[in-house]
C-alpha cells in the first residue's frame, strides 16, 4: 500500500506491507505506523487503514478532529475509492492499494520543504487514476465537468486549512482541463492591495503575469492570452517558461474581488476553449466562497452582533429576557447586589507529572464545551473562561429562587460527563486532563457594566476569589462547596466535611459533595 500525505506544503510518500496501519502522532506509549506528529490537529490514535480484497478501508478511532473522506466526516469503516481524498486534521492523504515498490520504504520523501510565503506545492500532486467519466472527454465533457464541480463543493473547507483546500482545488482543476500544465492562486491583501501567491501547482517555478492579473482585477472577467495572437507585456513572463496559452479568472464573492486564479499550458498555441473558460469560472466562484469563509474565520473577521454573542454566554431563558429588554431599549448597564451561586471548573492539562503536556492540551476544548452546555441547560450563565478556568453564575442577571439546586445539578452533571470523557481518552491511549469543581453562595455585585454601546456581564468581589481558591484546593474529579452553599443544600446532598488550606493561619471549611441523597 502506498500513501501520499501532504501537510503545509510538504508532500511525502510512505509504503507499507499488507496489514493494518495505525495513523496518529508519536508519544511515549503510542508508536503509529504512519506518524503525523507535525500536525497537532491529528490525535495520538487517529485512524486505522487496512486493505481487504484489493479495497482500502479507513476507520476513525474516536479522534478529536475526526476523519473526512472527500470533505464528509466519516463514521465507522469507509471504503476508499481511487481518487478519494482523506483529511486528518490539516493533513491530506491519498491512498493506493497494492504491494509497495520494494526499493522504497515507509517514510521516503517525495518532496522537500518548499519556499516560504504561502506557496504550498512545488510539483503536481500525483493523483490515482480516476475512472471515467471523472476525466473530461471531447465526446461528452459535461457530465465529467459537473462531477468535478461537485467534488470541489465537497472540499469546501470544514476542518481543512486554506492552504490544504487550495492544493486540493488546483490539483482537481488541472486534472479536468487538458490544456493546463500549471496553476496558481493569488489572493488580494486587503490592506496593501497587493496580490500574494497563496498556492501554485507546477513542475518548476510558477509563471504569473502581473499585467494579466491586474487586468482581471480591474475588469472582473476572465482573460485568455495566446502567444501567437497577443503581443502584450505578459509575453515577457510567458516566454521563459515556453507558455503558449494562459487563462486568468477573477475570484469574486459578493462583488468583492478576492484574488486571481490562473492556468497556463505549453502544449497548444490555441489552448483553452470557451468550455474551459466556463468551467474554470464556475470553479473560481466555488473557490471564492470557500476562501472568503475560511479567510474570515482564520483572521477572526466574523463580526457577530451583540445578540449572537449573547447566545454563547447566556441560557435560553435569560437570552429571551434580555432580547425583550433590548427591543424596549431597556437593556442598559445596571449592577445589582444580591445573592448568587458561583460554579467554577478548573482544568489541568496533564493527568500525571510525567505526562506529555502538549498531548493533554488536545483534550482541553471538549471538556469546556461539555461543561458550558450543561451549565446553560441548568439555567446558569457564563461569566468568564480562560485556558485553565471557567466561571459560571446562577441567579444573575435575572433572579432565580432555585439557583442553588440548579448549580448543584450542573456540577454533578459536569463531573459525570467529564469522567466519561476521561475514560474515552484513556481507552484510546491519549492523555486525559484533570478537573476540579467548586460551588459558593454569597451576596455579590453582579450585572452589566460599561456603556450602552459596550457592555460586559461580570461578577465582582471576594466571592469570585473564594470559589476559585476552593476549586484550586479540590482533588481531581472532586466537587467542593463552601459552608454557605452547604447550608442551602444540606437536605439534598451527601457530604464529607473537611478543612482546606486557604492559608496556614485560617484554613477554609468546605464540604466534599459525594452525591444526592437517595430520595432525590
């Protein structure tokens, strides 16, 4: 079996004898057959690949990022057909069945690092032969070209990086345009207004005409250049590469030019037909949508409204009340001093002193997402979150007579789900992080602070310090409650009283929550 794998411009080949192949990242306890350690979005035990009766199969092993076949997330064992593209994290695989060349061994490099500056391919990606009608023919090109556009749509970036998508896009496009020998993708820098070479696919150096690129940017329509007809400055770029024809197409999204897609060839003086222009223009529109979304996401330019931001921080009930206030122009900065219940979740990266901290960091986002969902479901609201700690409040910004019980049930649910999450990680051979929980009830200053245009929701004062200190003193997997919280919940919970060392002179009384009493 041969596997071509590409990550950030470096393309390599690995050859394997018959049998099952583990794909993942190297650790102290895990040694995958195909080691993708350079890609941090690949899990330690990410997927397994095997061949059966001439067919290749892949199965995700519960990885954090998932395994995508032709842009679709796989579930269970999936057959890999000739020409299929598999994405694991930001790495793209193409898999060929059959016995490997005995002169090549696993890990042989097919390409060295390519020049910096966003260039991701310095040679064409060798794709497996595709069955008809995936290759356009002169007799009936339309079904094949429609299939190509469908494949490009399937590769709209989901978890893929923009570089990965650009490489796949150019590879598939050149395979469908017979006159194209190389391709480039230039993006327009919104600040400098300069074109930046984002990706190219060529047997040697890229050939880009600045004259044609600027013409396409200004006119926002395709341009076909042929050496035997056109006598423009572009010839100075084309002649050294023996280019006979070139096609330049704008990348346009919502009337905004994002860049230029160009193809060129050395085969025919009158290369690129009208059908080629239509196909490449349609493909460029697909690429423009993908690039606009991915670029905005990577740059953090998605400008969400105030109400969209509320969706992240507040429960559905609180959100409805705040939206109603906003419609009446009654949502203004206001702080209150009343009783609230705080819940803190602390998360440590490593489960043991000698653990791989980078590996444990991979497990961080999922516990946060699980905890936040359970807090919002229990009528709590998020106050703040950082790399190590999450703080939630019950009873604010709207009063809640059942805040104590809601906070308790959220803490118990979080403990249950995070223990299940730890078990899944350990079973798959990955590092499981540690978590600690604490509850505290107190009168505190809370609400919206700032101006009508810029408001933040916050809880201030000593209660925040106290609950975070208590969480830091808890044992892994433990829920501790202060005396104030215990006094309101003692009829519901089974506890163990203890003293925690807030400072040597004044240890803090706390109650370890074992569970609910039987009648509850």
